[in-house]
C-alpha cells in the first residue's frame, strides 16, 4: 500500500520561530509536493521537487523553503513563522503528475 | 496562467445522481483529474481524463470535453459516505510537473 507520512498532525508555534515540516514517502516516487489548504481556496502549491536536491517554486513560495536530500524525504521550512502561515499543510508524492498520493496533513497554528 | 471553476457547494439526497462541473482555462492542457477529500482527511485520487468522453469507475464517472474546456464528475446511487469535498485539477502547463487544483465543491448527501 502506498504511504505518505507527515511528521505531525498538529503543531503550534510562535511568531518568528523556525518551523520544519517533514514528509516521507515509501513508494520510490520521483516527484514530491507541498501544498497549503485554506477554506475556500483549495490546495495551493508551495514548492515541489522532481528529483533529489531539485526544487521548484509553486504558486505561493514566499516565506517558505524546502529541502530534498533523499528521494523519500521532502521537508518544508518556514524560516520565520508568521500568523498568516496558520494553515493545513499537505504533502504529496507521485510517479507521474496526475495521480498524487497525499499525506494526512499537518495543521499548523502560529500564535 | 491557469484557472479552474467549480461550484462551492452541492446538496443531494441518498440514492440520487449528482454532477459536479469544472471549467478550466489553460494555455495548454494535458488532462483533468478529480480528487475526493473527506473532512479531516487527505485528498485521494478518483479519476483522470486526457481524452474526450466518459470514464466510468463503479458509481463514479468522469467526463471531459477538451473543445469546451469542461469536465464533470458524476456520482450515482449516492451514499452518505460520499459527503466530501471534490476537487478538479489540471496538469500545469508552464512546463512544470505539477497540478493546479480548483477550490473544491462540498457535496452534502442528505438522507
């Protein structure tokens, strides 16, 4: 069975903290993605990676960075968390592009 | 860029048929995908259409008309467990291997 795991289901951080969200997939997929999901806005792409050490900006990369040192792991980093980054963060992986497998999500609250 | 439009909410009764429409605007097009997301859950892949016509998978079918930039998801014999949000998505046309998602349609199935 395909599996994408995320390091935390719920996370509470303070403004200005550096935040790491981890995502691991066990399907040997080349492509990995980070989205944020907010009510009424659907899923918005933050960053994605199609190979180890490769990364590309999505639609809303500002305030975020990513790291992909190993094929199975894709990390999202909030360099200095702000309240407007309070959101649900979803990680996904895929072999191609159209069938993406999502993790359970991390609900991040920034106080 | 690309944009997708789908209704924000649809309500139907158990046993009925419901159609969720999606129109898209892209400068290039590869295919239309559909994802389902239950409250508190991760999005899961339902279907993908690259060519015109209807694709059927059990109670769910998906249709695409490339000339009309339009597709729909058809759910038959509705069950209470079909209450969820449904997202259409197009493969990104900017040369990047990523999906752009619509803002989602919340389906409420009533007894």
